[in-house]
């Protein structure tokens, strides 16, 4: 009798789902909950805004390094033991983050938190996939999607509310009760499958781990700090890029040859899985790209406070909640590839809707595209994960979930790097274009300048009024060029969504998922 059958006879898989969704939601929430609290963190710990961003970077780097090796660590230490230890370490490090009295201590705690959090997501996903029979895995992924999709959307709103009403420290303290409950449920409900109980022998692949850590760590640093240092004009970025590429090549060559690899990259021979992680990367680019841009637009151009800008994004969570619930049921009856195509088409439509924004829009102009984006995410995530994992044996599920979550997160980092760079560059380009119209020979310019000068005459002499009029014209110029930059970015993400459609046609419709057969190599 399989471990799945043994467990399902005593524990309802939906109860196991509750035990796995708690750490999933907790970790996914921490990828975004601290973002809005950075100014308060910097002020409280006497740090600059630039230094405070390491609170985010350190978490992402540690998270990326650990994600691919979670399958190996589950086999080496035992999945249940490893999962419980990760929850405990994540919870304790969260409390340490809240109690930190200096920035170095906070960054150190965030590194530990990111590393333990990187282990929680794929292990929870693997447990969830194996706890449900193959026919119900779509519903299982719908539950998992609630944490992965909804939590990062709720994060900025929750973080803003806690920071405004209590303290930034409570952004981290809220993990304590959730972590304690997750440990208790894991101890009571989750068991190791037979292939994990036996463990794995052999030496630890230190060389593979070091090469992977160097490659992923430098890549994450480049993506996070690239725009700040003007990308390849900075010497350290050129060196880091070379180091990352060489380390990655060395990692692949080493893992193919070593007897007990820390990451079994042969799993990439499975066509559906390879196409799945490529699609997940694209999905991450769009998800996090829009998630970063909309609050920036609302705060910088529309003048929304942090909490209200977070609330404006919340409808995306409602759309995702609806779609993952429906997709979990439909995936058993409808070809998942069609659902993914529909999801990418909806993302493209939402991108073009946001590409029509201006400074006179109402809240509805932001809410409706957000609902569509949330709904599209659910219709992509559930069938995509089900198809990507559908032809893999349970023994490789841990490795697969680690790589899958890594590529989705790396897609998010790439998306954030693209939109932040494009915002800065496009704003400069549009400003250079618009300023060419601000000449004394342009009738509209002369009319506006005179209008502003007359307005400011009541506040002082002609010289002062003229100076203020020029300042107001320049402010309007910057505002309009920034608006055009946001419009360009939203439209760009709309076009990027179309790239996901041809990938879907490379999927091979899986047969009976979750079997113990060999992974298809075509």
C-alpha cells in the first residue's frame, strides 16, 4: 500500500491542505509585506533608504539559493523533520526580525528567514500534490494558489496597516501564532512517504551547492540592484554577470557527472516540466511587474497614501480567489492548456486597459483591470502546475517543486528589474521629447506660461511669478513624462502576456498523473 493510501485512510487530504497552506501563506506574505514599511525601518534603525533595501534583497537572495535543493534536503533529513525545522526556524527568525535593534541584525535575521522560507514553499507543495489522488490535484493546486497568489497581493495592504497603526515590528511578529499552529498541525497530520523514510546515502554535494549558490546569489543581486547602479555601466555588475554565468555552466556540468547531485537536473528532460517552468517564469514577470507598478503609479502620480494604494490592489486578490476555486474544479473537465491560453489573453487585455490610464481616472479604472489580472492568474497557475507536474513520479516531486518555485520567483525578480528600468529610462525619453515643445515659438506653451504667471502674480512680483510659472511648467512636464512611462510599461506587459500563448502548444497532454513511472524524456 502506498503512503498516499495509508495517509488518506486516516487523514482527510483537505485537512492536510490546511496544514500546508499556513506556512505557504506565511512565506509568500513575507515577500511583500515589508516593502511598505521600509521608510519606517530605515528611520527606526538610523539607516538610509538605500541601506534599508537590503532587508528585501537579503531575503530574496537566501530564498533563491535554497529553493532548488529542497527536494534533496527532504530526502536527506526526512521530509517531515525538514518541514517542521523550516517552520520553526522561519518563525523564530521572524521574531528576531521584529526584535532587531540594528540594521545588520535585521538583515542577518532576514537571511535566515529567507533560507527557511525557501524550503517551506516547495516542500508544502510536494506534500499537497502527493496527499491528493491524481484526479484531485487541480483542486489541491487551487488551495496552494491561494497562498502563492493572494498572499503577495495582501502583503502591502497588511504591512501598511500594521505599520501605520502599530509598528513595523509587527510586520514580522504576526508570523509567530501562524508558525506555532503550522508546527502543531504538521506534527499531527503529515507523514513521510516510503521513498523518503529510507533516506539517501552518499556524500553531500558541496561543490554543486557552492556553484549554485554563487550563480543564483549574484544573479539575484544583479536583478535587485541593477537599475540603482545603471546596470552594465557599473564594474561590479559586469564582474557579477560573468561570475554568475561561469558558475551556472559549471553547476550544470558538475551535476550531470556527480553520482549524488544536490539538484537532479535530469528532470528537465521531461518536456511538460521544462515548458512549465518556462511558462511559470513568464507568469512571474507579469505578476510581480504589475504588482510593483500599480502602487508606484497610485502613490507617485495620483497622490494615494501607502495604505490606500494597497487597498486599490486588493481586488486582484478577490479575482484570484474566484478563479482558483473555479479552476480547481474545471481542470478535471476542461483541457488545462485552453485555460492557460485564456488566462494569458486576459492578462494581455488587462495590460492594454491599464495602458490607457491618465491622471483623471477614477478608482474603477484601476479596480477592474486588477480583478481581471487576479482572475487570469488563477486560471493560469492551477492548470499550469497540474500539467507541469502531471507526468512526474512522486520521487521527483520535491526537486520539481523546488525548481518550479525558483523559476517563478526569478521571473518575478526579472519582471521587477524590467519595469523599474523601463520606468526610469522611458520617463527620461518622454521628457526629452516633450521638452522640445516648450519653446517661445509654441503658441500653446506661451499661453500656458502666461496663464500660470497671472495666477502667481497675486502672490508676489513679476519676477517671482515668472519663476514659479516656469517651475510649475517643469513639474507638469515631469508628471506627464512619468505618466507616459507607466503607460508604456503596462502595454509592454500586455505584449509579454502574448508570449505565453505559443508556449502552451508545446505541452504534451499528460496521461495519468502522479504515477510512479519514469519521467518522459521527450
